[in-house]
C-alpha cells in the first residue's frame, strides 16, 4: 500500500513537472521570432494571411489581428493609423485599417470575418508602434470570428510562413526593380540578393505606392 502511494505521488510530480515545463516552453516560444534573411521577423504560433496580416488565436475563442513586419518595414514611417470601429462587422478582405505617410494612404484588409470586439487605441495615439512592435504592442483589433475554420485554411504558420515570406521578399524585390529601377540603382534594394531596405516605398512614386497596395495587400477574388 505504501509502495503504491509512493509510486502514485512520484507520477503526480512527473505530470506536474511536464505541464510546468510545457507551459514555460510555450511562453518562451511565443516571444521568439524566426529571422527571414536577417531582416524580417515571424513570431511562432501566429497565422499569416497572404495579404500581409496576421492572426493570433486567443484562449477565449477570439482572434487578435495585425499587420506583419514585412509590410511595415518596406512602407517605412507610419504617421497615422485609423483602425476599424469597435463593434463593427468586417468581412475577410474588407478594410481593417488605413495608414498614412504624409499625404499618402494605404489600406490593410481584415484576415477574418467577424465582429470587432476590441480595438487597439495605442496605434491611434502612437502610430509609430506599428513600426517598432507590429506583433505585440502594435496589434490592430480583436475579432470574434464567424468562419474561422474555412477562412484560416489559406494561412501559413511557422516554417511554412517563413518560406512564404522569403517568396514575398523576392517578389517585392522584382516589383521594385521593374517599377522603380532608379531606387534599385540608388541602393534602395540589395542587388546582391539581400532583402529590400527599410522604407523602400517611402522614396517610391505614388504610382508604386498604390501598385504595392493592389498587388500585395488587397484580397484577390
């Protein structure tokens, strides 16, 4: 009887230790990032929409959404951010947030369909947080999703997301080289195979700014 009690107690401690370690590992993994060509970052556990927005699934069934590190870096300084209104209902592919850089604006679309239950007021007060901390402090909204199971199928995660972003980096480099070769020649992109430098679109003409929005941010139908 005593032996069974000792064995049971030992197993209980093993189980507790397992869950403590797993919780600790999960917590540390959440803040780690996967470098893309030593320039762009992808947090583990985030789902990435092809239109350069991300989704973090929360424990209460809600989904926190925002824009990715790639888009904020190539855009450069963000002067103003106007997110979707609280309690509004958005559909996947509809406007989620409009940002401004000087007189120019650009719209990011919602990765999911659902009701907006929370909006990050910090990005309105300090839009620069979208540049400095796009994944944590710079989230845009929390959505109560309606069609999560079907809509998230086209998203990428972890290593698959990293591979997708490498392809997007290449696609953007080609986009700039074709549309604004003067920027490439001026060193705004690395012709030796490196990633575009931060703020590439800041020096691009308005036509390239809008073309980037059409080709990289808008939902394809």
